[in-house]
C-alpha cells in the first residue's frame, strides 16, 4: 500500500493531510472550536486563521518526510469535508517502533461510531505500513468518550500519569493506554 493512497471505509476517505486542505482545516477548526477546547492545548486566536492552517499543513508535510509524525484526515467520501482528524505522532524507531495517537471527530459526527470506524482502518495501516509495534493513546479520566473508544479499539490500560499534559493551560492527569501489534 502506497503511503499516499487513501483508505476507504463505509463512510470515510482517510489520507495524509495535504497542503491543499488549508480551507477545509480552517472550517474544521472554526466549526469545532467549542467542542475541542476542553480537550486540547490552549490555542491562540491565530490558530483559527487560514495562514495558521496552511503553516500546519506545510509542517505536516515536513514531519511525514522526516518519519516523525503522520497527521491524517478522514473526509467524506467525496473528499470535500474533514470529518475527523488524527495523528500518529512522536514516532520513535529502533527498539521501540512506537508512536502516540491523538484524534478528534467533528461535533456533528460524534456519537455515530465514525471515529471507531476510521481508527479501525487506520491502526492496521499504521502497524503494517509504518511498521509500528506500539501505538500509545492517553486520555484525561473525565474524557469518558475517549476512554470508551480506546477500550473498544483494544487499547489496554498501562498506567496513570499525574500532571501529564497541558490542556487548556492546566497540567492534567492522564490514563495511559497502548495497543500492540498482533502480527
Ligand atoms: C473522543 C471522541 C473522538 C469520541 O468520539 P465518539 O463519536 O464517541 O466515538 P466513536 O466513533 O467510537 O462512537 C461511539 C459512539 O457512537 C455510538 N454509535 C452510534 N452508531 C454507531 C455505529 N454504527 N457504530 C458504532 N457506534 C455507534 C456508540 O453507541 C457510541 O456512543 P456512546 O459512547 O455514547 O455509547 C470525541 O468525543 C471527540 O472528538 N472528542 C473531542 C476530542 C477528544 O477528546 N479527543 C481525544 C483526546 S484523548
């Protein structure tokens, strides 16, 4: 499978983020601002502008080339609208072959099983195509939706880290989970 070849599921077209996605990414950020603010790092106002989105996508292309991170979008089947966004980030090679996974689904697509559908397709891709052994995903204990999603996807709880990530400017505890490659 080519890295640039999209994955198709019942409801989504999944592919790497591209420079041409700037307008789509801006719409996703603006439309989902209230939905995402409680779960993400503090964002400056410029984050919601087109120029910032274009820079994010230029950076995305660089980190993919460097095998450091794989920012991806799930779009509608026509490839017009971003429905969900996720990243296989902080790739470490050698004896670890691991990364962190971060994700969000658009507010109006939440509660429909779409994030699960997308990650069920993307995880085997990451294990096989990116040759990863471990994908780590961590969530705040109060983010019950995220915890349920990870459990359904077969992630196992590995620990609890105090004051682990700065979310909305506050160092928040996180539950640590991983899914390990099976074959
Ligand atoms: C975390 C997040 C991605 C979870 O999204 P989600 O839509 O709940 O996840 P799924 O795609 O697995 O959907 C599961 C829900 O859809 C429901 N559902 C409806 N139709 C379904 C179907 N055909 N198949 C499966 N589930 C379906 C399930 O019952 C479940 O709802 P429940 O948890 O209330 O029982 C989402 O809440 C989000 O984007 N949050 C903000 C960002 C965030 O927190 N990111 C993670 C930081 S760690």
